[in-house]
C-alpha cells in the first residue's frame, strides 16, 4: 500500500505472516506512512495458546491487543508496536496475521491515512461491486456465491482505501474467506468442511481459499450495493441521500468515529442500489451479474 513497515526481532513466523497478507498488496495505493514493529518471543504461560480468544483495548494513545500472554501494544504517536508472543502462539499463523494486520490498519486509520470499510467487494468482468450491509446481511454468502459463478473476489468482509482520495480503488483480503457454518451450509460442496478457530462470536468458521486467478487484491469500485435481508428478491436504484443514509445505518462504531462524512457521500455518488437479497443466494448473484453487465 506504500507503507514502510520495519520489522525487528527474532520471530521469522511474523515475517511470514507479513508476507502472507500485507506484503502481497501493490505498493502504489498511495496510503504512505510507516510502522515499526519490535518482536519478542517468550516461554508459554498457563493458558497459552489462548487463540482464538482475543481482547482489544483501544485508548486515546495506544491500542493493546491480547491473546493469553501474547500482547501487541501500538503507540499511536509514533506508529511503533511492541509484539510479545509466546512460543505456542508463534505456531498459529492466523493469530500472527491478526496481530500484525490489526495494528497495521489501526495505526493508519488513527493517523487519518486509511479508511477501513465493513463491506465486501466482488468483480464481474472488470466491474467492481461494493456489497454493504451489517453483520449477518449476507456479505460472505453472496461473495462466495459470486466466486462460484467465476467472479473475482477482493474481500468478503472489509475493504481499505486511501483516506485523502476519491473512493475508487480499494484493497481487500482475497486470499481467504471465512464463512459461518450457517452460511456455508447453503452450498453442498462446503457442507461438512473442517472449521478453524476464529475470534468471531461463533468461535469457529469455515475457511475458503479462492482460486488464484479469482483473487483481486486491489479493485476499482463501480457501484455501491446496499444489502437488505428482505426475503423477496429485488434490485432498485437509490438516490445519493438514501445510499448515504443506508450506509451510515449499518456503520460500526469504528466507522462512525473515523470515516469522513464527505468521503462517504462521495462513495454514495457511485451508482447505488438496494438489493433485497431474497432467500436464494444464486438468484441474488444473478441479479448482481446482470447489474455489472448493465454498467459496462
């Protein structure tokens, strides 16, 4: 993303976690800034590894993330991080990625360089559709259904954009999706798939790795699709005012605190639609494919 990340310490697993996620973004997104991470390994304490039980305390001056005896402390003033990890947790790649990526995004969001948006983003023949809705609105279900249809996936949960430019290019996390068991049960090929520990309320999720040729780390958004859980499928265009209102109605506290209102209005000036997603994700995906085709 154009951010200078310096890593100092004796934990090569953290370097691998960086390379598996953040290191795969192109460096021309224009976010800029820097982050200095000092890493230390320590012997296990009682209860380690505590993954996926994670606690975060965000204050005025620092963010502290804990998982058992593992602690990541981000100091906002200078963008520096102390990461202290027990031996057993160093063997859990998902945990290390969460620690590294959470302090990375938190640092840049607090510095006003990055907007983190709780939305999915899929790409159909070059047309990027931002899927916006609250938790449980069906973002991951629709994203996976789009993946099955052959669309590209930028993210099924969060997307990131430079804060001081128009909301056009977004970075996502296309290398793996995490679905609830309920969502995955809608697709025969995912039924019975092994779950993995996850810090979400469910405690475990079903991992899905999109094919490499459908992974889209950075995509351009061409439309904003606001999801409505209404059981009757429909798609309609909406005004900038309605799109903006619906966007904020599903905003998480961190979005309410850090997203610039003018930036959200600018995002809402994209062609905006409300998708009543109905009960069949395949039919809803067809509606999205038809929308993308109409925008080419």
